[in-house]
């Protein structure tokens, strides 16, 4: 399949110290088949100078296609993604956290099944493949795998990492969804809704993971895990709207 532009949606909250680093990594990536990049940054009312850091980066890198939006109130990662998804103009869209946990050099791994005509949607899994993975929290890994298994029971998919950040969608499909979750419930909600498209081809590829500790800025916590359980049940059993 041929397409010309990939929209990269970047939710940002208090990422003043690292936003320029991830933008540099994205800038350096050469996508296969000459696909162009559109960066859509949504600042979710950061309390630090994330806004200034982005403005300085844009001024210093005028050749990089960066669209910037901001929320007047902090609404959560999911809400920032909703804003970015609506603004995307590429044929395909990928989600990129503003921290350094995921490596943009691996976009091409996710794009390969798309351009070869095998896949419609591609998830990047932190739990398969031979890519490097930082060793961090045992209970987080158990929780992620348990949530993925619970989600799979209802969607009838065999994903290994439903909670992954790296998800590559056709823009037309994800923009057609009415997404409601404003925080980390985005992952189970979008997975439940994507799985209901008739004959959709979902693929998974192994990716690396350079995780952060809480001291380094990790934001997800145990409350988000319980919200994920709620969302899996809600969007698979009780709210099956698209």
C-alpha cells in the first residue's frame, strides 16, 4: 500500500527537559518509501515550560513540520490524544509519548506490514522480539500482561501488549471513532473499538522499551490499572458504540 504522510501524535505534559530529545530522534528518522512526517504536539496544560521548549525547538528547526496545540486545563493523556487525532492530516497515524521510553527509529518496523499490504493496524509489542528492554518493575509487567489477557478475552485478539504506546492506525478509521477516555483508559477503549471493525487486519511487531522510573518522570500508577479494568469491561460489554 502506498501513502505519503505519517501523522505522529505527541501528547506532552511536563516534558520540558526531554521534549527536544524526542523531537531530535523523530527528525532524524527517514521513513521507508519516502513517507513524510507530520508532528502534532498537544501540550496538556503543563506546569513547567514545555510550551517554551517546543517554541524554541520550532524556531530552531523550521524545516520540521510541527503542529502545536495546547489545552487550557489539564485533561489527561487520552484527551490530548483526542485533540491530536482530530488534527491529523496524514493517511496513517502513530502515537508517540514525549518521553524517551520508545524509539522513533522503529517506526519503520511498524510501517513495514502496512506498506507491504498485509496489515491495516499495527501494534508495537514490548514483550516479543529481540529488541532491548530496560529491566524495571515486576508488578507493572505482570499487570500489563494481565490487562492484555483480559482485553483479549473480550476482543478475541491475541495481542501480547495492549497497553503499548506504539499503535499505528489508518487515520480515517481512528478519526471515525468517538473516543471518550481522557486518561490511560485510551488503550483498552481504542483496542476494543478497533477490534469490532469487520475484517480488519491487526498485526504486532516487537519493539524496544527504555522505561522510566517514577523519579525520572513516569506518570502511570495503580489507579490507572483499575481504570483499565473498568474500561475493558465497559467498552467490550456495556458500551459497544463506535
